[in-house]
């Protein structure tokens, strides 16, 4: 009897420690398919597809994961979905041709790049009203925000600048000239550094936000790949700042940069035309959207290797992962 009880207790303990990790949901915007692909992060299987509006690109979530925001670029609006029902609940005014956006760390407001009108539109996500329209450079795209929410950065593709905007006054406080066609801006978790990718220039500028100065430009070289194919776009940095991942577009590679030495350590082969990136909440995995192969790649961050490819919709563009 005692041996049976001991065995039962051991089995119970084993079952407790063997419980699977809580699954997160991965959302992928498909630019040509006009859809959002939904993926279970535990099984890495597609669980559904929803209509997203015309030409969905930028995609993000509210801090609690209850609302999904999608830039429907050709509809000139931001569609908002309830993540429990996967139904569109309402829209937000976005200005024309919204491409990328970023939420304030508090979850409100939303800062939207309007490529056609050369403005950044600031929208209150609760009242659904426009708070400000901020003139910036020509063809604004990239949007980043400091961890304290005091500075939002927009990159203008044709002006080749990163614009530092005060989130209280909505005034541009400084401009930093970078290389040609800046696409993305990303702060480190401690706010001490800003990375800006320049697609045509082929570099990532490392900027000291306080000084407004470039401290280094990171360049890329892959054997057998023409330099003009090395087009940095999406950027993600681990919370400790030690690993920097950069999507290199038609080079079909993600560059891994040492966040301390700022040297490229390796290149990871992913799908075709890798564009945007997103971490899992625990940062164990990194997901990449590959626009021409219609898939996403899953990268094991610790092992620094690609472990899986998942087919999604037509021309995947953006990706975001639920926080719970």
C-alpha cells in the first residue's frame, strides 16, 4: 500500500512539474492577403485567419493583450480587434496611408506614421480622437518610443532623418541625419541607446539619444550576397541589451550583433525577404516575417539558430506576440 502511495505521489509531483508552458498567440499581418494569421506559440501551428482590411502592415497589441491594432494602409484607418473574439470592434482615425505605429508604454496614445502626408498622427485609443498631427520629414515610416514614454522617434525615408519628438509638447526637439531610407527605430530597454536601420544605406546607426549623436554605424557583409541586397529593416534587442537582431530584407538573413562590442557575430538564414521581427514575452524565441516565401521563421534566441518555418498568408509584413 505504501509503495503504491509513494508511486502516486511521485507521479503527481512529476505531472505538476511537467505542465506545459502557457501558450502565447502570434499574430502576423499579411500585406497582400489582407489577413491576419493566428499561430499558437506552443504548438507553432496556425489556428486561424481573420480579415484585416486592405493592405495590413503595422501591427501591435495593447499592454494587456486584449486589443489588437492593425494599420489597414489602403483603408486609411487602424482596425481594432478583440483578441478573445477575434472580431473587429471599432476603428481609429489614422491619417492617410498608415504604415507603422507605436503605443505609448502606458497603452495610450498611439503614434502613427502617415507616409503620404509627411506627418505623425497622435490618437487617443480610448476617446478615438486625434490629439495632434506632427509635421515630420518626407515619407515617415519607422516609429520608436523611449521606455519612459517621453520621446517618440520617427524616421523619414526620403529626408533620411530620425526625428526626436517630445510626447508632451508634440514638438521635434532634435533631428539626427542617418543613411539612406531609414526604416525602423528601436530603443534599448534602459533607454540609453537607439538603433535606426537604413534600408538602402545598408547600415544600422547606433545613436546616443541624450546627445543626439551617432556613436557607431554597423555595416553588414555576407559571402555570396551582393552588398545592395543587404537591406536592414526590422530590429529587436534583448532586454539585457546583449543581443541585437536585424532583419536584412532580400538577403534572407537575420544579423546577430553583440550589443556590447557592436560587432556582427553571425547571420541566420531565414525565409525570403525578411522584414519585421518580434520576441516571445520571455524572449526565448524570435519570430521573423518573410514576405516573399509567405512564411515566418522561428529562432531559438539562446541557441542562436532557426528551428522552424511556418507558412502563413500572402506577403507577411508585421508580427506581434500576446503578453499572456
